[in-house]
């Protein structure tokens, strides 16, 4: 199937070609025909499969049929970054078609700008959109199409009541599309039944957590590190010798700041993104990375899921992810839409067992590598973990004598016998009582 075969408007097909999209992805192939017919959609697919275009194309195609004023489509996203990303792609798809425009209603942005220049297609976060609705700053009666994206994540983040309220306010909508990385858990089925009207259900696989798989053309690698200084040396070597746009994931904003400072001292151009940045700072970081001004993005897990950053060739786990699902989400930032990519994990001794769990979870081997003069080979299982601690304990200085009081087997121990000088001369112990009696007898005879 080609995009030109879907009956899309000519301007939309031309803009798709400009973006370099050759053929629809599997989820787009399943969703687009039914969505273009006006059906409500319940869609479940792994991350990085092109869900955004699956709802943006039907929205733009339908709204372009007639010119109307007001907000005509609401796309609900769990985070500001995702809303900005959707708005950016939507603007590119609209191109020079003047009857439509894309905008955002998100926290951190200017309320005045968002109120004075309402766009026909709005990507919004729940909290800020609720504020607009409650203050009467947006006319919900004009909204024809409604998308709830990343629904499972939205519910997990505690937005269930907000999303339900927004849904009730959009009472004139013609079509609703709900998309999620997984359709199991978090009450998705129950929630979808309250939002959608006789939907077409589309799933790649069964739509559960087991479908959160690594991209097809992804290579997985790991290097063994003794600590942060060695991690930085490994990362420096890899970033220097392997060119491409890279995302480096860390656990916390504090560690992000330290790593950012270290890489900048080494001469790298880095952008960074974490939860406490202002809206302008986030926009600047994403823009600098997407445009290529900065080819390294250091991020916490705020960028691990849903954020579609173009042309990422490498993902580095400077810190091991908290669980296997986050590993998959991080890795999914590269090797997207059939492209090749590499995910590299820096592993410390106490994390080797978790590396094996990742292999079992993903069903893919992780190639364990070393770099001469920078990091050693992974230790064998006999010298790591429990065995290593037991070995160290057996040789430890339990008695406090620096390890010199090694225990010996009972059969090797010999009873120590003190050798006296008189024993060497074959003399027994003196009989002092006999000496005293002999002395007394001598005295009486005198």
C-alpha cells in the first residue's frame, strides 16, 4: 500500500513525500483506512511504530474538506515534549495549506499567545487544557475530532479524572481515536469503552507488555565498568570513534548535570532534558538536538518513551534502567521505522545479573565487549556475584590480623609440644620434696 492509494488530499500526499515517508508502517496500514472512513479507533502498538501519523493524517484529511473557525481537533498527550513533537509533525504535514494550523496548549507556555492565536488542531496536556476549559478560554463545542495518545501512560500518571472531564466537554466531536503502547493494565479497556463509540480495534500482536519489543534492526552491546570515571572514559571513546546522533540516559537530574559538565569539558556539544527544565529550555534542547546543532542529548527517562527524535543512531545507557520495560523504551529511541541503530549499556559488577534478565525479557543477546586500555572483559560468572563474596570471605581477615590467620583443615593441624632444655638433656623434673627431706635428715645427724 502507498500513501497515494488512501485517498488523501493532494497537498497532504506531497508533504508526506517531502518528509521522506515512502510507505505506511504496519500500524498505519491497519488504522488509516478505517480512520479515514470515520470510525472510532482503539489502537495498540509498540513504541516507535508510527502511531502519530496514524491519527494526524485522518485529522488533517477530514478537516481540510471544509473551512471552519475555532479549535477543530484536540490531541491529548501526557507530556509537554510529546505535545510539542506532535504539533511539529502536524505543521509539516499541513505545509502551505492555509485553512489549517497546528498549535499547543501546554504548561510552561505563554497563556496569552495560546489564547490570542487558537489553532485549528491543538496538541495539549491535560492540566493546562482543564484550566482553559474551566476559565472559558476555549470553545469546546467546535471540536470535531479527539485523540487520546499514550493512554496507558496518561492513566498511570494519574490523569484519569482530567481525561474523563475533557472527554465530557468535547460533546460535539465526530470521531475519537485512542492509542496506547499497551492495551492491557491500567484499566484501558474499561476507560476506552467509556470514551469510544463502537470502535475498530487495531493491535500489533496482542497489545500487552510482551509486545514492547526491541526494534528489528537494533544491535545491543554492553561494556563492563568499575565506576563512573571508567564509564566516562568508555563513553568518551565511543562518542569520539562512532559518529552519529546519540542519546545518553542517566537515572537522575543530578547525575545528568555531572555528566553534562564532564562531556562539555571533553569538548562535546551536548543538549540535555530533564523534568525540572522550563518550557523554553526544553524547546531549545529538543530544537538544538533535532536540528543537529548538538549531536548528543543527555536525558533522564522523561525522554525514554514516546518522544520521536529524528535520525538517532545510538542510545547509551550510562546508568542501568530501573527495569526491562524502560530499557526497551530507551532503546526504542533509535532504529525507528526500519532504520538501523545501536543501544549500548555500561554495566557495573553488581548489575551483571540484571543484564542477563534483560536478555531473557527481550529475547535478544547483548554483545559483551571490551576496549583495550580502557575497560576489561566482563568477568566470568565464577568470579562475580555470590561466588566472589564467598571467596573474599574465606580469605578475609576475620580475626583482625590482616588475613594471615587463614583457617586450616583439622587434619592439617598439629599439636604443639614445648621442648625444654632438661628434656633435651634427658633430665626429668626435679623432686623438690625429696631434696627438702634429705636436707632435714642431714641436719639431724649433725
